[in-house]
C-alpha cells in the first residue's frame, strides 16, 4: 500500500472529528506528519505504526495548542480504512481551548 494513501486516509479521519474544524492547510500539515510517521523505521508491525501515528497527532496538537481530535485505533493497509477513537478524561471527550 502506498504510504501517502495511508497518510491521507488517516489525516481525513482525524480532520473529520477534530475540534475546531481544520483548514485545508492544517489537514495538509497533519497528512505530512502522518506520512513521516508511516515512513519511520523502528517499531515493526501494526501496533508500532499506530503508536507512531498517534505520537505524530500528539505532537501536532501540542505544537498548535488549539485543536483536539481522535486517535487512530486501526489502519487497514489494504483498503486504507481507518478507525478512530476519542481520547477522554473521566469518560468525557477532551475539548480544545482549555481542556476539561
């Protein structure tokens, strides 16, 4: 599977649920960060890839300090299907701009 297709699918899944909504420029930045995480060598297998993708999303949100979105739960390499999960604190989804 093409790494850029996987990164695009993951970025779109993230952007769909990110709060506040992302501009096209920010979606492109997320896609670039995810592509770099996919291309990274080191941790092997699906679990390692998911951890790298989620670390890239953490870094993106920390750098921007104004957006909150889901994390990647699974990424099917064959179909580029992405499943996300919300991060939560006390059972409530995290919010941008001030957290809980």
